[in-house]
């Protein structure tokens, strides 16, 4: 699944809105997901190699926001049950296992 330029722009904005709602720093997220802040920045800009990484970050942010009693901003492109997308490696997402490296 590739996103159109408009979907990419919307997704980046939705990530930023959820990041602000979470009140977490990029460093805190990186620590929780056992990766580097550079990797998180890359995902937020949709410049990562793995197509599973945005789904992992999306799930992490949504879970954190809900636990803090708030409602996350819905994603317009990253939606539905990712288990239904044949091209995604769902076990990686289930285990919140980001790809290696900073991209």
C-alpha cells in the first residue's frame, strides 16, 4: 500500500497531533520502543524503510493517549485492522518490533 502525497501529508499531521496529545518527548518514545530518537523522527516524517514502523508508532501513541484518559486523533490512511492487510508483517506490529537502524 502506498500513500498518495495528500495521504502522506495528512498522516504526518495526524502523527504530530497525537504526539502533542501524548505529551511524550521523542526521546521517551524512543526509549519505550527501544530505538533511537532519529528512528522515531524518521517514522514521523514517513521516511522509514519498513512499512510496519508507522503502524507500530501509531499503536504505541494511541495506547498511551487512551491510557492517559484522552482520545487520540484518528488516522485517515492508517486505519482498520492491520491484520487484514496481506502485505504487512503483522507479528512485527503485534510485538511492536521496529525495524533495525535509523531508517
